[in-house]
C-alpha cells in the first residue's frame, strides 16, 4: 500500500511537470524565434550561473569544514611525505579547478545569446595551443617527479633492524605471525596446509620454532616494521589508513610493505580526543560477503611496552607440539627434544 | 569511386530514397537501416540504464540506513532482503551488476552504438554503414548478451558478485562467493557475445568512415563527432580482444581445472590443486581493456560536446586540429597506462613509476581539450538550448573529475587513496556523469533528426538542473570520504570506527542519489511523450548547423538522401564567418572568393 501511494504520488508529480512543460511550449511557439531564444538564453544562462555559484559555495564550504577534519593524521614517516604531496596536489589542481570552472560559468553567462550580436570567428591559434600543451606538461612533470622521488623511497629495501611480521588474509580474517626471538619467519609450504596448520608452516625449518601468532598487531613506535603479506584463498588487501599503508595480499605471490610508525595509540587517542580510539587493519580488496568485516586491532606502543609484551609471547610451535608431532612424523628427534626439554 | 558506386547500388536496391514497402518486422525489428539500429541501441540502453540506476539506489539505501528495516523493499526484491535488511550477498551482487551494466551495456554499447550508428553515415554523407547486415548482427548479439545477463539476475544462487572487474580467484571459486557459480558463468558467456557485438560494430564504423565518405568529405573536413566515434572504434577494436582472451582463460580455470590465474589456494579447510598460476596476470589483461574502456566511454561524449558547443555558440570549435591531435594522443596513451589500477598489487616499483608517468601525461591532451572548449564558448553567442547546457555541464564535470585523476595517477598518493571513495567520486564524475551528459546532450540535439519532433525544453531544463546539482551532491562528498580513508565496496561501516564517523555524508549522498534517479524519469517521460506527441519539426535545419545530416529530409528514409549524395566543399565549423549574411555556412556550400580571402587572413 505504502509503495503504491509513493508510486502514485511520483507519477502525479511527473504528469504535472509534463503539463507545465506543454503549456510553456504552447505559449512560446507563438513568439518570434530569435526573441524566444534570447529570452530563454537569458533565463537559462542566469540559472546556469546561479547553479555554478551554489555549487561553488557548497564545495568551498565543505572543503573548509571537512578537509582538516576528515584526513586522518599520518601516523608513519612516509605518511607525512604522502600528506605533503596531497597538499601540493590539492593547491595545484585546486587553482586549475577554480579558474577553469569560473571561466566556464562566467563565459556561459556573459556570452549568452543576443539577437544583435555576432560571435567572433576565431578558429585556431597555434601559439596558444602550444602554450597550453607545454605548461600542463611541465607542471605535471614536476608533480610526478616529486611523487616518484618518494615512491622509490617508500618501496626501498627495509632496514635490516626492521621487525619481521607476517600478515595473511583469509575469508574473513587476518592471521598475524611474528618472527620471534630470531626475528626470522619460518618458511611455509602451501602443500602442508591443514586445518590445524593453515599457514602451512614448515616445522622442520628451525626458524619457525620461535615464531608466534598474535591476536593483535603490536608494534613499537619509531621502529621500522616489515610486513610480509600473503593470502590463503582470494585476493585481500592489507590496509592501514592512518599509516598510509596499502598492499594487496595475493594467494601464491608474496608481497611486502615496510613503514615506521611515529604516533603511539595513546598519543593518537589524545590527538583525536577519543579515549576509545584504536588503529585498525582493514581489507581493501573485495574478497567476498564478509569483506567489510575483516578487522584486526593494531597497537603502536613504546619500545619498553613492546619488549614487555614480546617477552610474554609463547612460541606457537611449542604450544602445539603434541598436535604437530601427530601430524608430521618426519620431525627429527632433536627438534622434539628441543621443544620438550622436560622429557630429557 | 568506391563511394559513389556503393551509394548508387544502395539507392537502386532500396528504390529512390526509401519509399519501398516495409513491414513492421523489417522496419522496426530486423532492420538494416543504420538509423533504426542506432535507435534500437538507444532503447535497449535506456532500459539497462534504469535497471543499473535502480541497483545503485538500492545499495545506497543500505549505506545510508544500515540499521533500518525496509519491509516494502523486501516485498518487491524478496531474494535480496532478509528480515527487512539487504543481505551482504545481494549488496555485492548489486554493486557488481551496477558497474557491469553501466560501463558495458549503457556507456559502451548504448552511447557508441546509438551515436556511431546514427551519426557516422549521416555526417559523412553515406547511405548506410559499410555492412548493414553486420551492423544488425552487432545489435542482435548485444540483445543476446543482454538477455543472458538479465537471466543471471534471477538465478537462485545469485548473480555475479566479484565486482565488475571480476578479479580471480574470487570470481572463479564458488566456495569463495556464491555468485561465482552460475552467476559468473552467465556473466562470462554474456560478455563473450558482448565483445563479439562490439567488434562487429567497431570494424563496421572504421570501414564506413574510411571508405564511404561522400565526395569532398576529406578526413580533415569530418565533424569532431565522427572523429571521436572513429577513434572510439579503433580503441575498442584493439582492446576488447584482450578482455576476450582474459575471459577465455578464466573460463578454462573455472571449468577445466587449468591454473592460469590460480596458485596456492587453501579454502574451506582444503588445499586446492592449482599451482603456478598468477592472479595478477588477469588484472593486467583486464585493465589492458579496462583502462582504454574509460576512453571508449568518454571519447564519443567529447565529440558530441565539441559539436554542440560549436553549434550553440555560433562559433567554430577552437583548434579543430588540436582537438583531433589530442584525441589521437588520448588513444595512444590510453594503451600505456593500464597498470595504474594496480599500483598496490605488489608489482615492481619501477614498473609502477613508468605507468605513473604516462598516466599524468594523458592529462595533457585532456587539458588541451578543456582549454579549447572554454575558448570555443569565449566571445560566442551561446543559444542556451537543453543540449547546450548539458554540454556545458559535461565540461564542468569533466574538469572536476579529471583533475582528481592527477591525484590518483600519482602512484605515491595512490597508496593512500587506492580503492577508497575518492576513486568512486573521481570516475563517476569524469566517466559516469560526464559521459551521461554527453549522451543526454546528443539525444536532445539529434532528437528532431531521429523522430521528426522536438523534446520539450522546459522538462529538459528541469532534468538538467536537478541532475547537474544532484550529480555534484552525490559525487563531490565522496572525495572527502576517500581522503579520510573510507574504502569502497563496504556493505556496512559500523565495524570500523575509522570509517563510521561520516554518516551524515553518506546520508547526503544517498538522498541526492534517490532524487537524481527519480529525476531521470522526467527525461524518460519527455522522451516517449515527445516521440509521439512532441512539437513537430518543420524546418530542415532547426539548429542552423553546418553538418550533412541536416541536408536530408526531416525524417530520412533508408538511404538518407532522396537524390544524389551531397558534395562537401568546406569544414563543418564555418559559424559567424562573415559580418554579413547568415551566421552559418553548411558544408555543401562551395567556397567563394571571400572564403579564400578570409582563410588567407587567418594564416597571417
């Protein structure tokens, strides 16, 4: 019933608009064509200018109120570089945007049809064409030069002291693994993947023994973090908006991203004036029906807090030795001995 | 030689200008007349646009009111709602189909299909396309493709829901998404017919432009619409086969167990047997079409707008040769930028830097076009017809959406903005709204040639102003959402407090979207009402334009011209050339002494 009424009202409005249109048309055809064109161009030209002014005010107002408020403060070293580039690009494109749009609306209004005026026959001017080919080329070259300079820095090799973390996407969660005491991630083999060992970690690899899994990503401030990114099933994307970090997680193709966080969670809570605030890891590549719900909390803490947290973590291998032994009979004895010192 | 022979042949076949008997079926259904085929593409495209628009309104309702229940929507779309809420499955399926329908069926098939078919023969002085049969076949393959896609909407397992970009493995594995079962299969089959349709059409447009120009219609005397449609066909012909190959490999992976795109997949507790494939390979193949595709969408609109701005300003288009060269520049560069959709897929940073460079360079020909449009209307005498305001609106949308491309093309900035709402705002302004504006401008302008009647102007203006302001209200705030990190393709933002602070913006966007969608029915009503009962066109040349289509009878029959084909003596933009006399000189008027004098003066 409700729908029927809405549709009925909608149709009624359309019919009224159509009738008005017909009446206006009937009245207007009786007049001289040139005069009619001039009048229409007058009023429509004015309305077009007015709509331009309304849009200009809307855009100026929203930019003024929202620009600072919306952008999350960059919480990493390279995030600041990107922010600077965004600002430069905003100024350059903003100036061009204002000039071209203002000219468009102004010309459309100023040169609207007049019976006794004739347009200027001005088919080309090659000098002007060259000028406005060369200037944009130069400006764009500068923008891309600034951008690529930072681009290669962002994708440079991670510093050797970087903390090694592995984040693997699956429908619809993230699995986080740390390199442990030796800061080296144990090797993986996809053919070893089972329900218990979905990452397919090679337990034979000595480096896997001290690796641990974590429910949260905990990282120390001002220390480089090297994230090894992967996926089990479909493509996901590792996305930390505040840190300006984004990298796809592709099954079968390892990817990586390193960054240096500069603002701790506590500091960000103060900046945002929100005691509840937490950094969050999100998925940014459509991965199925739960794509919108792949959250993982990220905590940036001080060096001391990180050390304390790190000391509490227990090796995944040691915690699950019983299960692993049952599964993989080929484990050598010294590995088992190392894992179960009490049995000696 | 070839031209006149084919022309004579066509004329003798149809009997002096199309007064032979035609049945309803040969005239309206299995027509080989390029004008009728153009209209058929237009009608089919309008039907698709309503469906595609409706889908977007439905998912905007979900984004604006995620916590409300909509029992009345559930009554109509019972498959997609559960207890009054849209299901995530339905949300992703609707998003996918909205993109597919709008990009391929409306803005590719219908925009090019309508105007290339309708305008190319009329504007170059040909009686029909080079191969009318192939042309009809192209339309009927499009219908077949449409029907298959339409059928997929009603599947119990749901339509394709892996995004319009159908990235594998999601699009291949039914375990990963229920839409990747039969829904995806139908999507692929539909796309195969669609590509075949596009290729037949493209070959036809190209050969028509190259071979069937009338006497005197040099390439350098062609209207910019024809140039733009010609380049569009070239781009389509070179890029669609790559999508075809990508789709074929996807079908193999899906049905035959090959591993072109799949490797190391562990899903549902099982390791699948695929190995050695590369999921990123698909993205390269897809975007090799996908990026030129946005130019396939925008080039015809650019041509239409150049033509209409010149006619309504009563001024030649500024820098005709620069306009053609910039079109050519866009065509060439459009094949060198595809991987800017893939900056964060983990590809080699050096490769990324090359694509970033070319991407920013493609902004140069685009900005040349904008400056030329502005100079075209400068010191003109602009008749504010409905087509003219839509063209002006196009330029504004193209500027606003184009400039944000400079943000996204810069790989470093893209790390922050990739796949956020900023991208949605950018491409909807520049290739969504702008391309639609080009299409609307073209429909309002050539309606008298299509149906011998005018569309109602008042309704046209109402349609324009609501769509213009509404378009900005929908897509402008999306840039702020994107800059604050809100990702696209999220069913609900409640889970993340970083994305959940912008409910007001989402509400504004959704309400504007509903209003704009409703306003499109003003256009639909105007279109069908005017087709039957609009004001009759009584003049041959109502807009006082120079191009050849206005030298045909008001409603041309099959064959277009009654007698001989017209001969062309000049370029199509001699508006306001002389102080005295009418302010336009059609292409069929021979050059005079005064013309030669005037051209000489300009050279110095």
